[in-house]
């Protein structure tokens, strides 16, 4: 069975973008792959987090993983910081990654161009920790949204370099990007990605938004003056984004949706998109409440971490031997 690995960084509440671009893919894939899914809590620290809020976000994230259908019996689900080998391999890989490579990372360049002075060194080397998260489990595939593709490509480069230097050590993973919904855009500015760190709250739907709040956000989503429901991401970015959201949730193809809404105004179309989103959130949130009431989160994380540690520790040991960190050469 081929292996897949992915993670989400809970630096805020999970969004509809996380669901469409990543979570629902994980759930789909757990049927046919050995799935490893973790909560990238160390990654959140690259930007200051209020400790109480972070802790709550971690709890919500694991509950939402389960509410979305990730099954701890099929998938290995754990918290990144519970498997210490990630951070250890992260340092080793940062010593096999050039600053020139990190300077080319889009997220770093974006922050730099905004003149952010408070960028931490952790943020700068974050892609090497992500490389460690991946390579330590030898996955075949890494399902991610479009924005993380560059990081998986860097991971491949680092793995190839390492294998060339020290001999075969890591499998070279392939990023897997969903065909529909790999980049859900902000509702208030459809030229920007929908993001949990977005200050403009009305552009972002959170999985724990009250359904009626989410409906309002969809109904007030920015559109255009063309007045025709069609897929044209350049000239009709807002409508194209709503088509993508509808299609991802209803599983009706975008061309079929365009036919369905031919000759109708944006109001009707938005209402249909809102109905899909409300259906999803209501369903997820009622499952989320049940999961919280069952008090199973710690048990799920503990048993996932146990399984993950066995794999990760073995790989770290091999790497340490390869690079000469041990005396048993
Ligand atoms: P993060 O937490 O920013 O996002 C988690 C996943 O959600 C996807 N995603 C989106 N997809 C579509 N539209 C959007 N608007 C949208 N926003 C987010 C992301 O592409 C991602 O797949 N560095 C990672 C976490 C991570 C990781 C890993 C992922 C750490 N280690 C190892 C895979 C493998 C991150 O910050 O993702």
C-alpha cells in the first residue's frame, strides 16, 4: 500500500480553504492509502501565538479532523511536537539546505516585501522542518493545496541532495494537488488566497463559523458587473471562486454548474453556494460537538504518536548513522 502524509498548521481556526484543499482529500485518500496526518503545532510558533488561544486551536483542529471523517483506526493521527524526531531531523536538514533556496520561498518573499521586521528565524527555516515532517516517514505522496507545492518541491531537492551525499536515505515524495479547489480565494478579495491569518474576517469562512454567519459572508462576496455565471478566473475572479466552492462541495462539475445557472442572476447563484456551505458546516459542527463530548482526543493523539514515533525514530537513527553522528560506524 502506498503511503501518504500531510499536515495542517493550526495557527488559527481551520478554514473552508483548508477543508477543500486538504482535509477532504485526506479523508478520501485514507480509503486506499496508508495515511499519516498530523497537526503541525511547531510550525505555528513561527509567528507569536497566544498560548491559551493556541491550545484551544489545537483541540479544535483535532476534533475537526475527526469530524471531517479522518478515522484513527485507518490513519495515523498525531501532534507534531509529540514526535521529537521531527525537530531533530529538521535541524539536520537545515544544514543540508542553502539560504539561497530558502530566500526563494514565496511565503518568505511575500513577508519580506511587506517589510515585516518581526520575522523570526523559525519562520525562515520553516520549510526545512516541513521537509523533515515529510521525509521522516518516506511517503509516496504529499496531498497539499497549491500554496504548499513549492515547499514539497524544496523537500524533494533536499532529499535528492542528501541521498547523493550520504547514500539512499529518503524516498522522493510527490506533491498531490486537487484538480478542483487547490486554491480557494478570499471572498472579500478574490485575488488573494482565503487564509486563516487573514485580517479581513469576512473574506474567510471558518469551519466553526455559525452557519448563518457563513451564509452572510457568501451573500456579500465580491463579484463583478458582468452579470453572467461563468468560469473566468482572470476577469471574474469572485464568481469563479464561488463556482469552485460549489463544485468542490456538491461534486457537480463546473461546466454543469455554469449550464445550471445560465440566465440567472448572481443572487440565486450565491444562495445556492451558501446552501452548500451551510450544509457542510452544520454537518461538521454537529459531529464536532459529539466528538468533544466523547473525550477521546488525548487517547487518539497518544496512540497516533506511538505509531508515528516508531517510524520516525527508526528513520532518524538511520540518518544519524549515515552522516556519522554515531560511533558505531
Ligand atoms: P497550512 O496550515 O497553511 O494549510 C494546510 C493545508 O490547507 C491547504 N490550504 C488551502 N487549500 C486551498 N485553498 C486555500 N485557500 C488554502 N489554504 C490552505 C494548504 O495548501 C495545505 O495543504 N506548512 C504547512 C503545514 C505543514 C505540512 C507539513 C503540510 C507542515 N508540515 C508536511 C504537508 C506536509 C502549512 O502551513 O499548511
